[in-house]
C-alpha cells in the first residue's frame, strides 16, 4: 500500500468523481474563459441547469478551485491559482482533436464513394 493518508485518498476520489464527467470539466474551463463568470451565464454556456451548476461550483469552492465575489446582487466566480492550473489542463484535453483511428469507419472514408482504388 502507498503512503497516502485517508484524507488524501478521499480528496483524490472527490476530484475523480467530480471531473471525470464532461460538464464539471467544461464548467471549470468556462469559469476561466468566460466574460460573465456568474452561475446563470455559466449554466447556459455548458448547457446545464442552474441548480446543478451551483452545486458543482460549491463543490469546487470546497476543493479550493474557485472563489466567489459578490458585486451588487451578482455573485461572480473566479478561479484560484490551483483552479487555473487544472482548468488549463482540462482545456487542453477538451480541445484535442480526435485521432482518425478513433472515428467511425464511414466518416474516415467519407467522400471516397465512386472512386476506384
């Protein structure tokens, strides 16, 4: 067994459960790149309900990835340094091109109909 503590293992499990799904990862990236980083705008951007978006943001705050700053009646979301690092990594993963070998066969050979080979 490794030397990880129970707390470290629980933290790792929480991160895995949170981010090995597409919407939480897209949400974190959106917080860093959005012009309007508040919950309702972020929910629309990632096509998620407002309630679920707020739940995810609260969990991210618990993990030290985001902070909230209230200006007037609006609560804006900002990435922490750790959140920025993680968002950068997710952005790379989310914007990677899918290799041709992973595409369905019909989309790879599309446009080659009627050509003799």
